[in-house]
């Protein structure tokens, strides 16, 4: 359907045709329809400009808006300005080095109106030069040859930077420049290649797909079109009456999705109801529709194929039925007439899809399974029709093979139906993730003073940043946000993997998809749509399922030459059997009754065509990779691509970072020694007062320990309740400090009671001239050898004590290292910490190879050192300083609780921050590619055995000739067996480390 555009000249396209905007009654005031439409493209072409929106109070007519617009445009540095009377807003684009937003506000007020800046300044450069990533639902692909053809077409389109097509998900993904090519042009290119396509979702936020109810006739469609067409900010829209879907492109600067939905519902006076459709759920519904469609075709073909099969093999054994079938009507028997009609329906009605698919493949210079099916069925059908006509003319009746075509098509459709079901199951992981978010949310309505005056239920996809949401007990958190009021425990296990509920109070962050257990929460939405944690997880899984493993290249190459090779073999088979018979190589009694050398050779040739199966090869890798990425996501391991999955099976070395990876990254004070007559409480007060202004983890650990010490004697203060104590109460005992200074890599210094206090390492105190006695040195060495960091404290140039801080080892670290060793993987620890602490931690974890005092760049060098002999090296880390090493490693594994930069640089994300998942990642990779290799072995073995067998190599010795319809059944079931083999990975269970150790020890 042709889309509707709304720009300077408003046009509408719907089921009712096309009409000019002049037919729409918009009144004399054209203010409503110009807004930003007339200059948006102008703005996009400019660099270094800024846009703001201003609320204007006091405008009453178009003259007022023109006056304001003129006042703004008179300022030096204004690029463009547009004032909307009904919205009481102005949108201004300007050069910030020439004019400020305050100047704009003053100019409006000087014109006699009140002004308020609504939006902070935002540059348009990123928007104009950015690229979008669009996902497209593609229907009609049958094998790897279709995928290769489509990828080649997409990559040649102007403006497309990257394109990948996934057979298993029926999805295509393209990264493109929206200023060069649009979504519609990409869809058109796919459809021109002979496939069906539609846009599933795009990284741009200017498009929304709505499901509409209450639209029953053309008048309703016309009314809906008029409502949307007259809406300010709508660029383009398209209503599909069949699916009741309204696809709208709009200007996000003018119109929000919620305002769009509310406007349609209100302006239709409640007759129409529109709701946002989740992109992935649309894909799921289309998969279900495709499965249903395939089942319908299969059952129809089967219902016609059974009587055709019975007429050939069963009816001749029943005299009454046989006498009816051999009765003559005109030149043919009744049975012949029935076969021609019934087989024709199967061949050209149900089998139309094979002809269409074969034509589009050949028109794109490719060949696929549909070409083989179309060739085989057409040969048997048209030969049988020719045999009948030849018999009617000459009186010499050849044997016909009408049953071949319907039986072959029936079996192929059955195989396709099973494939669609199996492929649908491969994306269960994403479906489960999508279902974590609720469909609706309770929006709290506030007055201008911020007081809640009501609430309404809205679609989750209509939530906007800054919205205040009410989360009742037992409901799911709709989006990422910040608790404004209330307290409750929230179950975050579905996202973080942590089974213990997390207590949330004001200013606590919450994650979309998690479950509120007890109290009611008021949450301010901070991240929506693709910015939420859950959406990013879904995006990672989708990206992984779209990516191809390197081993897939082999299948793609084989698929590209498979069909031409099979056709050549089929022709060779025909010529060998035909000419061998003509010259008398084999006796004539081998031929069937009334048979000729031609049809005898033709049946062998057809069998070769229909028994060959490139589908099994094409599905061997993608289905297994899709299942593996889904299984990994369910087990807390996010895999970013098939190439990472393939490399992980070859891992020989795993390099661990120390802090936050092997250790808990939660430093705790374990030792406090005071060397003067000062009491422990006084000492801790001094140290905590100095460290209170520092953000260093060790400083926080010392401050927390001092708090515990001061509240220790209060029985009402427990470990759990201390988190709820008011910050002022918790820090009221601290001393005042002046001239605080943090010295990177050494410690802190400040003044308390006009005396200098130093808290840090040896180098800090030596630099400041503080003497460190040998006894204190021995204490420090003892702490470091026990994996503790020694923090020295000097007050008024005198060493008064030492604090030992330890970062405890994760409980599973030692078992994971041992488990990796039993799997043939060697563990190495690389850290920037000192050698004594590093060796102590490594000893506790069971790691023999340690590299300490290493810089972030040095970690990458260590990885390159192990890669020199061609070994596959994995890096496990969590911090920004680990990102270079994660990028250099063959397989980077980021701890889920780590930094965004580390996660971005890694190939795997261990969402539960559990080291056991390192073993899960490697084990899953090994099992996946063992399954892929098994799939390839089966697919290759099947073709190597089936093709010669169907060519009749055993016929002279055993009298065995594979009927074409049997060959078709084998072909269909072979691809299904490969898909089902991949689906067995869904039963994967992550290895229990105790089991690994027990088996190995035995």
C-alpha cells in the first residue's frame, strides 16, 4: 500500500484513494499545519547549531505569533524560528556562539509576552550525520542461497553500510544512512528481489506501529485518515485495513507517541481505540501466521495427494473401483481425467509458491531448493500430460507418473511446516525476555505544583522520560527508573541472576522487568525503549542470533554451487540411462510395462533432483547458533555473535583480572593496629574524617568500618537497618577537615585541628618525611602476604597506625579455576596490584601463573604474548582498565556488574557476575559446535548416499529404483532432522562445578 506523506503539500493515501490536502477543512489559520515541517531538512544540513523550545504565554491570534516570530528572527545568529499558536510554543534553531537562549527569552518578553525555556540545548549534528539500524521481516526465504542473494542486493544499495540476513529468524538487519536511503526503499529493494518484506523496528524513534480497533468500513478508514492527516508533526502514515495496523512516521520534536495515541482516541470520540504493537510480538504473530499458512497448504495438498496415490496403488486391487476408473470418457479414462485435474490443482495452486520462489531466485542469479522442486515436479507432471496426449493421438500409451508431483509437494510442505515450527522455537529466549515487561503501567497525573491529582493506565511503550509511575505490590516495573517515594523489596533475579530481593528506597534505581514484592513505589522513568537494561539485553541476543559463525561460510559456499551441481548430475543421469538403453547396454526387460527408455531415464533424473537437499546444509549452523544464544541468555550468558561462540570452543588460556573479577570488589577492613596511646575509637575517627571526602573504594571501606564501630554498642542498629539510617546521623561524629587533597595512587592528606593527617601507602609517607619503623614494615609485609592492602596513617608527622583492607575472593573462584584446568584450559591472573598481594590472591584461587603491577596497556600485551603460538585466549574483566585487553583477546568476557565500556568491548557478558558462567560459556560453545559438526556430517552423508542411490547405481544389481516421491520425502525429512538436532541444545544444562571435579577425580 502506498504510504501517506505529510510535508509542505499535504497528501493522503488510504484505501479510499488519494486526495489533496485542500479537501481537508483546516480553516483560515494555517498556523496548525506549518510548525517545523517547512524547515526541518534545512536544519539538518547545518552543523554546530542548537535547538531549544520556548513556552510562550499571552498569544491570542496569528498576529501575536507573527510578532513573536519576527522578534526572534531579528536577533543576530538565528537560523530559523517557528511559533505554534495553539501549542503556545516556539521552536528556535540558532548559533550559540552568536546568541544565547536568554537573549531569545528577553526578545519574546520585550515583544509583550511571557517566555519560559522548555528544553536544554541540543546539537543537531549527531542527528544529521548518524546512521540507523533497521530490522526487516522477510518472508519467502527457503535456503542459504536466498540469504546470500538478499545480502548481496542489500549491500549494494546506496547508503547501506552493513547488511545481514538470518534464515532461521526470517529477519534482515541493515545499517543505513537515513539521509541517503529510507526504510521504504530498503523494503522495496527486498520486494523487487521477489520476497515479501516489512519493517519490524528501527533504532530511530520517529516511527510507531499501532493496532486499531473499531474500524469496520471505508467511512471509518476515511475518518481515521483525516484525523491523522490533520495532526501536527505527522510526516507519513499508512493504514492497512486487512491487519488493522496504522504505521505512522512523525516528528519527535513536535509530537510524542503518547500524544499521538491520545489524539486519535479523543478525536474519534472513543469510536476508535489504538494501542502500540510491540515490534517483536508482531514478528512472533507473523511466525505463527506463517506456520498456520504452511499447515493449511500441507493439509490441502495431502487431501488431494491421498486419492491420487490410492488411484495408482490401491484402486487397481479393488475390482469395483478399478472398473470405474478405467471407464472411457472421450479419449481418456475417468482415472486419467481425475489425475490431470487433481494433480493440476496441487501443481499450480499449492505449488505456485515453488514457481514464484524459483523465478525470483533465478532472476537474481541464484539457485535454491525451490528450483529443484519446481524442476522435479514440472518434469513429472508435464511428461505425464505428454504421455496421455501422445497415447490419445497414436494409440500407444506410455506409463504416467502423476503421483510423483503431489506426493513430492506434500512431503516438501510437511518438511517446511516442521521447519517453521522449529525455527519459531529457536527464538523462545527473546520471546521470554520481551514478556518480562508488562503491557501497561499506572501513570500518576500531577498538577503544575507537582502534586498527584490522579492516575491512568497507559501502554508501556508510551512512557516518556520524567513520567511518574506507580508500582503496586506484585506488579512488574515497566521501565528503568528512580524511586521517588515509598520502600519495598524488588526481585531482580530475572535480570541480574541474584535470587535475594533487593531493598529499594528513595533515590534507589529500579530495572524494567523486575517484580515489586511488597510495598508501593512511586518511580520516575529515566530510561525508556531501547535505552533500558532489558532492551539492551534483548538487542544483544538479537544481534548474536543475526550474526554468522565463520563455519557458516562453508555452508554458504556449498549452497551456492549445490543446485547447479545437482542439476548437472541429474542431466548426466538422464543421458547415461537413456543412451545406454538405446545402444543396448542394458536389456529392455528392465523397463516398466509400456515404458520407454526416455521415461525410464527421466524417473532417475527426477529422483536425483528431488532427493538433493541444500536446506539441511543451510540450516545446520544458524539454527544451532540461535538455540545456543537463547540457551546462553537463559543461563545468564549473553553471546554477542556466532563468531565469538565459535572461538570460545578453542579457548586454551583464560586470563582473569583480580579486582572485581576474582574478588568481590567490596573492600572490607580486616585489621586495625594503633601504634600510640590513642584509643581505637579516636584513631578510627581521625582516619574516617580524612577519608570521608574520598571516592576511592578503600576509603569507603574504612569509613564504613568506622561507622560500624561507632554504632556497635547500639543494639537497635543492625547490619540490615544501617542502610536506612539517615546520612546526617551516620556522619555527625566526623571531625571537620580543611585543605583536603587526594593524591592519585598514594592516598589523601588534609588538616584536622590544624594538624596534618596522611592516609595512604609507603610512598606517600616517605615523600612527606614520615619515618616507618621496621616493626611497622613487618606488619605491612605480613598483611600483603595475606592478600591485604596496608593503609598507613600519620598524624602531625607521626605514624600512629595501620589499617588492613582486604577484597575477599569470590567463593566460586577456586572451584572455577580447578574446573577450567580439568577442561584443559589454563588460568592466568593479571593485575595492577603489588606482587605480594597478587601472589596471595592467586595462591588462594589456585592460579599458578601471575602477572602483577601491570598497566591496562600491559594487560593487552600479556594477551598478545599468549597468542603468539596461535592459542585462543579469553580475557575476563570488569573495569574500564580491562577494556583494551577485552578487545585484544580472542574472546572477551565482561562481568555483568562491570562498566559499560568493558561490556561494550567484550564478546560475552556474564550477566550474573558469577565466574561459574566462564565454564558455562566454554562448555556451551563446545557442545554447540559438536552439534553443528554432527549436522554437517549428517547433511553431507545424506546427499552423498541419497544422490547416487536415486541415480540408480544399485538398480542393475538389486533391481532397486527410488521412486521420486519417496526421494522427496527423504529430502524434506533430512532438513527437518537437522533442525530438530539443533533444537536438542535447548535441553542444555549448565555444568555443576562439583560434578566436573567429581567426574575428573574419578
